[in-house]
């Protein structure tokens, strides 16, 4: 029995029983499940303590139940997003960071499939352009922060500034930063700035959920080969992906310090085992549901006066010829 089934149910559960679980039951089980991968900065963090291949193989009997859990989670996510939009008080920012071929696009596509497009915006960040380089590195991301009542998704983010820029320090030279500010403490300063920025967001009603899709080097190789061998996936491969793979160890060091220094209760990191895409998507859905559940969302209450006015308007409509 896989960890998905153990955490969400019990050894005797049937797919019919899963289908009948209440929203509350699924959210409680999802919170418990995602907690296994949540990093809040309270405890010592080491990346090697978090697996890449948790339950990498699901049995034929387990796959339908795992798929149903994901479908149920997406349905609940859609309902909660509707309340988030109606309440218009909170906002949620979901950040995806990962090595190439870890499954960011797929996770976003499958987990957010039931969301109303009006209440969600996905932004992908690539190398900064000339205009962006004339601003501080948070500027381009700040422009895309979600409005109240909405969910914003960042496919990569300002965290690239303590990842790819750290691994390739020569990039700092193109960022037009005064030379005297580029010191040996620049990475600690940037991590501190990011931590403070996310605290600022929290104080303004924007919760931040940060997803690190933790793929193994072995699995990345497998996915790269698949992109090279299957014509319909050739477009996904870039020779720069292979070049970055050579810096794997440096990236893992950067990721570890990044997560350790910026994880908090209200802006946690989730180190998601990504070698199995189906498993990873359930963890991601559970993490997002946990954040939305913490907002205590509900539809705005209508006063007695408003109810009376609505009834009057209803009668007016019914009375039209």
C-alpha cells in the first residue's frame, strides 16, 4: 500500500468510499498528507532528508484511488477559489521552482484545471529583458502579484536570483548593480530581502505557497531522453538544459540554503517528491488546499435589508410583462 492510501484513508477503503468522503474529511486528510513535505523553518533542514521518488510506482489497484483523490482535490479547490473571489479579502501566490523537466507545467495544468480563469493568473519568468534589468530584481514579479480574491501562479520567480544567478555569478555583471554592493554577503542579503518581502505580503493578506518539485538527476536524464526520442516532445528540449545539468551539485546547494532561509509558517516551502508526476500533483493540490483552508473562506453574508431588497427586485422581475 502506498503512502497516498495510508495517509488519506485506511487499508480497507474502497474507491466508492473515497468518492463519498465529505469536503471536510478530504481537506483534513490532505493537510495531514502535505505536512510530510512542508518546511516552515522551525526545524533543521537538509535537502537530502527529503526523497525524490516517494512511491514511484503505484499498483494497478491504487492508481484509480490516487486519481480520484486528485480529482476530488481539484473540485474542492475550484469551490474554495470561488469563495476566495467572492470574499475579496485574501489572495494566494503559488510559486513553482524546480530543475528542468521536473514537471512544473504539468503540475500547474492538472492541479489548476478546475479553476475559473477569471480568478487565476499564471506568469512564467524567463531571463530578464532590458527594461527589467533597469529595475530591482523584485520589480517584474511585483507587477504580477495577485489581486485580492485571486490566485497567482509563478512558474519560476524572484527565487531565480538566488539560484541561477548564484550558480552563474557572472550574471551579476549584467544586472547593473553598483560594484561596491556586490559583496560576499550578497546571497545572504538577497535571501533576507526575500524573506522580508514575503512577510510584507503576508501582512497584506497575500499567503505564499512555495513548491519545490524535487526531481532526481536520474529521473531528469530519463525525461530528457524521452524528449529527444519522441518527435512530439522534441520542442521541449533545449541544449541549455543539458548545460545546466552539469551544475547539479551547485544547484542543490543553492536550493537547500534558499529553502532553509526563506521557509516560514505563513510562507512555507513544500519539498515535493517529483519523480512520480501523479504523486507530486496530489501533494501540490493538498498544499494549496491547506493554504486556502487556513483563510476560513466563506461567501459574504447578506443583511436582512439586502435580502428584502433582493426579494423586491425578484418580484419586480416576475411582474414584467
